C-alpha cells in the first residue's frame, strides 16, 4: 500500500518593507527545490522503513508458524507418549487380571450326577469320573475325563471321600495319582453296614501336571442323591 503525504506548502519570499511601492515578488525557486528535495529524501526513507517493516513482519509470521508447528509437533509427541503409556498400563492390567484369574483355582464334584448306584467292581484299575461338578473355578477339572490339570505352578490340596455298603468281597478303595505316579490311597472294607474312607494330599504341581483318582481293582464305590462320594481340590499358593 502506498502512502501519500499531503503537506500544505506555504512559500513566502521576502518583500520590501513598503509593499505599496514595490510589486509582489514571485516565490523563490531555490526554496521550493530545497523543500522538494527534503520531501523526496523523507519519502525514500519512509519507503525503506516500510519495506523493512514488511520484511520483519514476514519473518515474524514465519517464526510464528514455525513456533506453532513446533508446539503442535510437541503436543502430538506428548499425546503419542501418553497413548503408549496408557496402552502399557492396559496391558499390565490385562496381565494382572489374567494372572489373578489363573491363581483362582478350585473344584468340587460328586461321583453321580443323578440317581443312585455303584461304580465298580472292575477287573482293572479305572479312572473315576466325578460327574456332578458344583465348583470348577479356573476350569482345571475335566468333567469328561475326571482329570485335574494344573494351570499354574504351585501347591494344590486334594481330598476325596468315598463309601459303600459293607461287602467282604469288595473294598472301598481309591488311589490318588499324579502324572501316573501313585501318591496316596483311601481304603476300607467290612462285611456289613455302610463303610466310608477318605484321604488328602498337598502336592507341588508344575503347569500341565495331572491329578486323578483310580478305583482299585475289584473295588466299588456308592453314591446317590445325597452325593456321598466326592473329589475336591484347590490351589493353595503359586510358586
């Protein structure tokens, strides 16, 4: 934008003291030229100053844009770092929840789901499948196979309670196995009346170790709607 200065110019040349006798003199050319030169020089200075101000303004605008860009970049970096931190926290929470879930292991089941009757006797050891599951936190006990599989390394406690009507020919007899190794047994035999037996064990299990009960050869176990014969286990603590 051009700036135009309108300056009133009053040029007065000296006149004689007696104006009635001396006619008016024309303006002095040398004074006009001097003023014009000064105005031209001043205008040139103003133009230079305006140009300088415009360049400075451009620099300020560029610096402002750069500063805003740097600020925006920093904000984006801060947001990205915060998002990464939140994702990390989320992963930690998920892992902790999963770990807590794994540490919650317990089951309890009775031999028959319904009705009453005997299991056995058989002419070979047979895996006992306790079909009425009332608790199976962690789903470590398999209702289809009767096998408990450790989901986490730790110490577990198991108990089993079994019974049957007295029979001198067939004992009430069940064995606890860990990975095919016989651990403990529960045994009782008598010719009459109802007979019961039980046992328990605390075992250090690795992930994937299996625990189950076998009905001994030529033995039998009774159960009915009162759920007299049971198998239970739970995690005591991890290691």
